[in-house]
């Protein structure tokens, strides 16, 4: 049986205050450590194109693909090749994700109105080309392809390119279901560089989305401005909010569902029940002992697994809002009432019968969520990430005559005489502007 346990701190102690402050800063990453190496990769791919991409794929991925971009990637055949339960699950997931994001699209529309001779509006248009990064490495994630590419497809993006090294049948099938137009056979910072700058084989995209390792995160940060990005993704995390009514078996299961992702993942528990803490610790040990990814999950629990033992229900809510966690699972009496008071979270899983895994795979909302406290200001990936907005402004002559003096007054207050004259050239065309 595993001996990995969550470390605990009790509200009202200095240890608790220190732990809460530390967890609130968990989003501070060590991207600077890898930035020099990433800069080298980005510069090489930018200047050398396919040749630079090939060099780093060979160095880091130990492969030499014969071509980089596949538009006929065999997605339909890959779907047929899968075991029926997996294929059916992917089809159902794609359908549910598409329905959910269509609801978002229905509320994205622009607007236009006329006010005193001035036409004002906002026009919403889809991005032209988007890159989706799908991690390889320790696991393959067809679900991430669906969660990133389906919202882009619903938004109306003209071309979706997925970057994933040496893709599996599951990933190719997910690409097919999500309407992906092409596969880039590369990973890491070199794939981000190819998408951001373009090469002879790879067209430049307008935005890059999707999670990746620290090198991918650093590369996305460095290319931001050349292209847009969704966010800088950190380790996966869950906060289980539980009271004395919670089932310790389910609480432990939810904690481990994140701990098995990565050694750096954060499995966190806040509760007002000391008895629950003891029972959850016991369940963690039992469930870990038979987990296939036990080695990864144990490191996560030992390194980043914590319990915050609080005094009351109000403190459960205040801790959740202070930490702004990617996944928040509510295991309490009247869970919806409590969830409605949690204002800062990537996704909230309401009630003990709502496992976080449902959100990862089938529920519908994208599982690409803000991490490391970024839910304070960030949002789940959605259709709104794949559109641009343009302001529309049109003046009738009478409207400019009416507003002209105020516009010119503000322009001259800022020392911008040409701004003022551009107005007066229309409203006072015979004025001597020397």
C-alpha cells in the first residue's frame, strides 16, 4: 500500500496562512530556465524553415519524417480501425462538444445601431488559420484535439492545423471528427515555431492553442505578438471542496484523477471535517496501490498534495475563490448553492456524482482551462477564442458637425493638432489651416 499522503494545515495557524499564500502563487513558473534553449529553436526554425524544423525534430524526437504537413492523414480510416467502444466514445464526445460550443456561437453575434447620425457597431469574424498543439510524450490526448479543434470549427475557422508528433490512430480519428484540415508531424518548441513563423511546408497561423510541456509553454510565451495564444498552461490541478457529508472514496478518486496526469500536478482538498481528512488519506493509499500510473501520482501527492482544514462553510468558499483553481469539485450538502458562490474557477463540478473526468472527455465544455490561479482573470477555451472583433464607425455630416468641436478640443488638449485639423477639414473646408 502506498504511503503517499496529503500534507495538512489547519485554519488559524501560521502554517495554514503560509500554505495558502504559497498555493496562491503556484502559477509562478520556471519558464526562464528553458527560455535560452527555446529562443535558439525559435530563431533556427524562423530563419531556416523546414531545415531548422528537421534538425530539432531529429535531435529531440529522434525521428526524421519524410514530410511535415499531411492533409490526407487517414482520419476516417483511423476511426474505423479503433475498438468500437473507443470509436463510439469519440463520436459522442465530438457531438456533445460541438453542441455545447454551438450555444456559445449563438451568443457571439455582433451588433449595430444608429445614434444621432452616427452608425456604431461591432463585427465578429472567424480567424483564418489556427494551430492546435496536441501533446505527445507520456500520454496521447485525442480528447485535447476535440476540445481545441471543435470550438475552432464551430467558430468558422477556415483552416485548422494540429501539431502532434508521430500521431496515434486515436489522435487522427479525433482530428477527423473535429474537422482538422492538416496534421503537422512535429512536437515541442520546434512545432510552435513552425506554426508561428511558417516554413516552406507549414503555413503561418494566426493563433496557437493547446497545452504542452514547459518548452511548449515557453515557446508560446515568446511567439505571442507574432501570433495570438490561448494561455500559458501550467500543471493540471484540482481543488475538492468537501464537508462532512462527502464520500472519502469519491474525494480520493477525484484527487488522483489529476495526480496521475503529471508529477507536477496539484491535488488539493479544502474541508471543514477532520474526520473526512483521515478517511481520505486512507483511501488515497488504497487507491494508489493499484493505479497503473502509481509512480507519477505518488510524486504529485507527495510534492503538491495538500489539505486545508477550515472552520466553516464560508471558509470553503473563500479558499476556493482565493486559489482560483483549474478544476473545482464540490462534494458538499447543497452543492449547487455553494458552487454558485465560487466565482473564480476554470470549471466547477457540482455534486458528488459529477466526476472531473466527465469534463475531461464527454460533458461538452472544453477542458482547456486556466491553471496556476489564472482563473482569476482567464476563461475556458471556447468559440470566442477563435474570432476577431472589429468596430464599425460611420458619421453622417450633421453628426460630425455636432461633435466636431468636442473632438478637436480633446485632440488639442493632447497636443495632436493634425487630429483636430482632420476634423476641421470636413467641417470647415474653407478654413485657413496654415
